[in-house]
């Protein structure tokens, strides 16, 4: 079977033969030692990044009285009141997990459709006259040329970044009023070191040493800010961020055919795992048995959940013609070369507030229909899309027996499409405009020729 990968993409037939394939059952026995190909079914490949914000309590906040005092005060220290309230609630360090909405990525993928596998059939006396050459990808989907498929292994990428600097920047720029609001003597005494460092920084900014060059001034300033950062983390709190990337492949099942919103995924606030709605979890192709991507019931009202919906695109050929216009494939019946006519869907990914995060049109092979080329053709050089199984390009040749040779190249893939999408006849005004343009070009051509002479 591997040798068929080495052939060019073509089919050759004599004048008495036809392009014939047989719909095959997807069993190993029926495909053994036979020339077959699979049409694809589509998936969406998701990349989801989850941010973990870690908050560690400092010495002052470990004092319950100071923590409660600061959480009730409109402080100008650069402290996040929500963070202080969480410390009060947890009475310990904690992490907050969130999906980074603007970094969600998706792309179209494909897997072989086991219900759409076809075997080329050679009938006895025509065997010597027929030659087949096909190029496959790794999923036995026919295409023109060789391409490598994406490595669909489970991947976690982490990056660590401290964000305490932004808090300190707000603190050092806020002026003395940021500390004047603290009237709790016990808390104020615990912050005396931080107050001294801030005063020293402000004096340096107001009265920089005159005998130091500009480069040295920058170094001294950075060192003082770093001292404040360290003291800030020790006394108040430290915040760091870590990002994890989860990848998974979702088969587009009939759940998305009607255009209804489907709860699709969320994040576990306790550990940052990606939670997939149990109604679609069985449609996850990879990763398999992941401990970081889990199946849960996301129908509860208080979930921070993302939804996915798909609307049929009215601009597509399939929408205009409906499935009744296409060939119905039955088992054990011979057809010409078989390909997909995918149905185009516009997918909308929305956040917990109903805002659209992603929007994209995808051709979905399994929502479309199967069509075939004319069985009377004597030759067809074709290219199929490995993602959808649809015809990308085709050169058709038809030779009539007992008459002169007739060749047709690049014929209509769908006879119905000729009348449906044919350009309208030009109006009289359009014809006149074209004639004027032609006359102008002739005049310009004569002017150019006269100059040359």
C-alpha cells in the first residue's frame, strides 16, 4: 500500500471504461490489498490559554486586624480591594484562574470519515486498460501532493511573570496621601520600613545628587524601586502569573447542526483544569485520557462558561440547492469518482456575558452531501481538498467511441451550479460602455504608433 504514495495524482482510462468506485464498509478485511480512499469529516482544533494569578499574603496582611482594616478602607496604596476581600474570605494565600479570551485560537482539522470510504473497482477485462495513481495524507484522505499533518499531542506551555512591579509603580507615584489614610496605629507601625523607603525615593527624585551622571542616576533609581518592591511583597502581598496552554480537537457532531448555543468549556477555579461539557466530551478526538481536560456538566447557571453555535451560510452552493440536488450513495453500488460538497457554517464562540470572542466560517464535510463525477469520462486529473474532500481542481476528458475525439477541460463540477451562479447578460448600457472603452483604446494605440513613427 505504501507504494501508492509514490505515484502522481492521476487516473487513466480507455475509451470503453468508466471512472468507477465502490462504497466500502470500514472493516480491515474489505480494504486489505485494495486501492481505497477516505473522505474526511471536520474538526475544530482549539488552543486555550488559562492564566493563573497567584496571591501570597505578606506580614501585615497575616495580621487579621490589619487585613480587615485595609479591606474596608478605600486605600491608595495600589492594593486591589477585591484581592484583600479574597484574603479575608480565604484567610490564606490563593490563586485565581481565568481563560485569556483574546488569545483563544482555533483552526479547521479533519479525520477520516469511516462512513465515506471508497474502493476503486477493476472489472476483469478492463483491468489491463485502467491505471490508478493516488497521493494520500497520513489519514488515507486523497489529495494532490504530500503534506504532513499537525502533531496532535497534548501540550502544556508555562510562563512565569511577576506583576508586583505595577502595584509598586502605583504606590510610589501616589504621594504621601497614600499613607495618610492609615489611622490604625498597629498597621501603620508595621509599615514604617516601607514608609521610610518611599520617603527616600521621593527625596531622591526631588533632589538627585549633582555629582552623578545620567546613567548612574537611572541605576540608583531602579535599585530604590527594587527595594520598595521587596519590602512591599514582604509586608503586603506578592502577585505572580503563570499561563498554561491546553490544546484539544473537537469533532463537529450533529449537536451543532441546528444553530443552537451549546455550552462548550469553562475553567476550574480550584486548580485551573479545562472543563468540557459532558454533552460534547465524547466528541473530543485528542488528547486522550488527559488529567487536565475533564468532562463535567456545564448546564448549571453559575458556571463561567463559553458557548459555541453554528449558523448555515446562505451564500453557499449547498444551501441554494439543498441535499436533494446531490447524489445519494448506497452501499454496494458503483459510482464515478466520489467527493464531498461541504456545507459552510459560521461558528460563534461567546464568553459568559454573551460577547462574541471568535467568529469564523468553516466548511463542514459531514453536514454537506456526496456528489460524483460523470461515469462516462475516460480521463480525470483531479485534486481533492484534504480537509473537506471537495474538488479543488479537475481536468475532465471525454472520448466518444466510433467518432472523432472530443475533449472537455475543466467542466462544471455541478451541472446545477451553471444556471444558479451564471453571470447575468450585460445590459445595453454596459455594452455601450464597453464599446466606448474599446474605441478609446484604439485611439490611444494609434497615437502611440504615430509617435513611434
